[in-house]
C-alpha cells in the first residue's frame, strides 16, 4: 500500500472529482459517511455529549457533514466553528447551509480571543479543525484552544489527521492529541513515527473510493507493508524440493553469558524454512547448542568465550552476524574481515552493528544488499543523531542508497530502507515484543529467508512482517506482559500458515 504526501492526496481528490466524475461536495459526503460509520462503531453509546469542533476548510466541511449525520443517528451534539476565515471553503459553506436548515442544532462560533468554550471531561470531541491543508504551525489563541481541548479529559476522535499535525514533515506548533484518528484512504507518513504517537493515538485508515487508477499510477517512495504485498512475496514449497533447495546459512553468534541470543536466532532461522544451519560460536557454547538445537550444526571457535575467527564461507548462501557476540577486540578483528570477505548479502545485527559503527570505513565494504537491523540507538551510533524522525528517515534513506544496503530501523513501525531510495513501513507487531531477544529472532528469520534465495529486498519485507505477525498472534494467546521472545518463534509457523491461507 502506498503512502502519499498531502499534495498527492489533494491530487488524488481532484483526479477523482474530475474522472469518476463526482462533485466535490458528494466526495465530501462520502468521506463523512465513512467517518460517521467508523465513529458509531467506536462510540456506540448515544447518551454521551459529542462536541464537534470545525475549522473553515474542507476538514471543517467534513465535520459539519458528520455532525448532520450523527444528529440523524440520534447522538447529542454541540458544534463549534473556529472562525479562521469569515468565508470558508465552498464545500464548508454548502455543508453549513445544510446544517442550518436542520434548525435544531445550535451552531456556535469561536473567534480569536473569545473565552475558551466549556468542555466536559465526559464528552467526546470530534476534531475537524484542520486537515491536510495545514500550511503553518498553530500558535497563539488557537494553540491555547488546542491545549484546552487536550486537557479537558474528553475522548478525542480526529477526522483525517489530528489538527495542527503536518502529514509529511516535523510538526512544530500545537496539535490536537487524539485518542483515535480515522484517516481517509491511505496512511500518512507522520503517523508512523513515535514522536507523533501522542497526536494520532490509535489510528486507522478507510477507503473513501479515491480513483484506483490514480492510486495505481502515482509515484511514491514510501509504502505501508500490507498482507497483499507480503502474500505476493511468499513462496510455497514444491513436491520435489529438497533441503539443498533451501540453502545453507552460517550464523555467527554468542559469547560467554550470551549463548541464549545464538539459540534464539538459530531457532528462528530454522523455523523460517532454511535447508541447513551452521552456528559458529565460542567453545563454551558447544554443548549448550548441540543439546538445545539438534537441527543445527556447530562450528566451534578456538576461543573459549568469544568469537575470534570464522569458518570458510564457500559453502554458505548467507551469513547472519551479531546476536550476543560482544564487542571485544578479538571479536572485532574477526568480524571486520569477515564482512569484507563475504560476497553475498549478509545480515548484521546487535554487536555486529556496534563494531561497524566504530569502524565506519567498513560501511563501503559491506556486500551489496546486505541487511543491517539497528534499533534507534544502534542507528544513532552508526549514522549519528538527528533532530526528529523525519530527518532520521531521510538519513536512513541516504545511507541505504549510498552504501547499496538495506537498513531495517526497528520500532513499532519498523522501516526498511532499500538502496533504490524506497522505504517500507511495517504494519505488524506490538509492544509485547519490546522484550530481550526479539531482535535476535528477527536476525534469524532474515538469515533463514536470505539462505532460501529470497532477494534481500523480499527477505527484509517478508521477514519483518512475519516477525510482527508472529508477535501479534502470540499476544492474543499470552497477553503482552507475558510474551517473551522465544514465543515469537513458536508462533512463526502460525504466521506462515496465515500467509498460505491468503495464497490459496
Ligand atoms: N474534495 C476534497 O478535497 C476532499 C477533502 N477532504 C477533507 O479536506 C481536508 C483538506 O481540506 P483543506 O485543503 O481545505 O484543508 P484544511 O481543512 O486543513 O483547511 C485549510 C485552511 O486552513 C488555513 N490554515 C492552514 N493552516 C492554518 C493555521 N495554522 N492557522 C490558521 N489557518 C490555517 C488554510 O489557509 C486553508 O484556508 C482533508 O484533510 C479531508 O478532511 C475530504 O472531505 C475528502 C474529499
Ligand atoms: N512497541 C513495539 N511495537 C512493535 N514491535 C516492537 C515494539 N517494540 C519492539 N518491537 C520489535 O521487537 C524487536 C526488538 O528488537 P531489539 O530492540 O533489537 O531487541 P533485542 O536487542 O532485545 O533483541 C524489533 O523487531 C522491533 O521492531
Ligand atoms: K482534523
């Protein structure tokens, strides 16, 4: 699924109006019906007061239409128009006329420096003040109104985007802090960054029937990973496939006290379908690994506690490096030349990344299409600090393109930056996965998929999605507090199964 900019969304609206064709007031009516249906599912109780705050643009127009529809569905309503302009957009004016003709809804107007309106904590606010047409940060009186709404204790539902939030750039002014947001057609980039979580709350998107041919053609470099995309990447096994078909991976993992990371990664790699797995680990890990993962072979380092060498790479289709290896001098001296001598895409995680961040001259030596999986702190160590998530996203994109690598920045919406400048944001996963070892499991899955000859791009998208999906399935059975990273491996099979269901 594509992510469009505010300008592209305006273009999609205009194209739909012209080519469907549909009068713009009717498209607004369609969008408002979609919002109203969603709102009634979210807030089915009709006795709570619903206070609709409208601006004077088309987002405000939506708010007026929604108020009319909720009135027809017997909700108790109050309505305030924030008078930024005495005229308002054409569709705003038309909807104001339609609302006035009902006569029994009181329409209040708020002008700059008016006393702030009374707002009860038990009310539900519908925020239709600004939409994607916001063109400057909100400040002064209107910022105080936003603060008043945010602090009222009322539940807030935003139409399209929380007012004051920019869709495609960092937001500096005041914004509404919604509990829930329904956005039209496609997700907005700003929703995917943690700094905006307190603005968008729990968000969802629904189609308002924008022209499919426009959405198909429009060019973007941001995508939201959905099931359809992933089901298209996933390959089924054929009758005569054998273990040689599915590749042989080397996993370089573990050190004294961190053999668990190697186990988690190895089990995840095996559960993601590779043919053969060899784990290269320090001597202290030998018996632990042989007993706990009989399916894997073990290559033993000469060092008792740390990795200090690596086996010949000829027989491997890929290498996963990093879980639990530490950053000791000996390990560094083994890992850096390993990176340099690999000729196929590898996966680099955890201390493998920390070692790389202290040796930036090795960035350029990474095999093309290698997958790096930093969490935000590791990303900062690798590429430096940024002011906000939009800047960080640009840096991530630039670095992926510069070094010809895939950077998987982990988080609630893990972002996969490809060498071609495109970013794919994940839609699966949950806070139950914020537990030690979840990243090791991801490394294992990615290594397993790469060994099976998935392209690095497909492996990254499929692996990140499956990892989150396994987490979503696990949390339904276990609740987020009780989820541990080993559970992700247990649910990987169910995650694969659900993709099978989509393919058949
Ligand atoms: N036909 C369409 O174009 C459709 C539009 N829709 C709605 O329309 C919205 C976009 O409408 P608009 O483009 O009118 O944008 P807005 O409703 O966000 O309003 C923009 C207006 O507010 C002013 N403004 C912007 N920032 C301001 C600030 N900080 N302080 C004071 N005034 C400010 C602008 O000058 C402009 O006049 C979408 O978010 C969506 O809710 C939907 O009804 C779907 C169809
Ligand atoms: N709130 C969250 N929502 C969705 N996924 C999450 C969340 N928190 C963590 N995750 C996922 O869990 C994994 C954690 O990885 P990482 O930080 O490397 O953990 P560790 O080093 O403990 O293995 C990442 O894939 C991340 O996307
Ligand atoms: K809004």
